[in-house]
C-alpha cells in the first residue's frame, strides 16, 4: 500500500482498568507485564511492525483524568488524525494481536467502509473504518464505542467480516484470569 493510503491505528489507552483492579490487579492493566513487556508496549510493538501510522489516545491530563468512555476516546483519536485514509480502532489491552491481522484489516478498507475481524466465531479488534466514517466516529460519546456505526454499515451491506487465524484479536486483558490466559497463549506460541 502506498504510504498516503494507509489507515492510522488508533490505540485506546485512556481507560480506567477498573475490572482489572477489582480482580486483584496491583497495577494498571496496561502497565502489567506479559512476556516481560507491558501489555501496552506489546501492542505498540505489534503496531510498529506493521508500518502503519499510529496515534495513542491517553488520558488528557494525567492518569487520574480519563475520558468518559470508549466512544470519547475513539472520537478524540479520529479528530486528531482527521486526514488519515481510515482508522483501525485497537484497544490497548490486546497484547497478543498479530501484526498480520492489523495489515489484513487495513487491506480490507480498500473495498469496504467497515472491516470487522473474527476469530472462532467471536468478533475482535481492530475494527477498521474508512474515511467515509470520519464524521460518525468523531461524534461518538460514552462507553458504547462504535457499535452503532458498525450496525448501520452492516444493515447497508457495507461490512467485510474478516475471518482471521489469530486468537490475539479477542484476547483482551480485563481481569487477572484474562492475564493468565494470555500468558498461557503466549507461552504456547513461543514453543511452536
């Protein structure tokens, strides 16, 4: 893909991580180590390996000032990269997502305004949005994310459902149990 035609990966890293803390997590989930590297750093390394541009959405005024919800984070990230060819929305708590999966979603945007990846029947991330979705994305608020945008494009037959061989697209870290599952998956990958 030519550089000017690449979508930007919006990494969402502004959430509070309350479920992780409630499950007994001693640090913020994005700072927790997996494979000797923080969850967020794993995500950023994967994005860097794709060559896609990246924009990380963090709390605006330090760690105690989170945005209201995922919709607000998406809107802020898209507004900050308004000239992008499209966007891949990637939560920062998916440390095992593969670079190839991000590239596949990005390629899907060449033919569809919305690309939704699946693994083993489960919807995952990143979800890709073409430039035509910019106004709807920047209008998002609250914690619902972009579900309504995906639903509207699905009803119009404009969503590519992309089947990927990557459990990392659904392996998010919301609790200590999730972290243990992700660590086991990482160990299994390293022994293959």
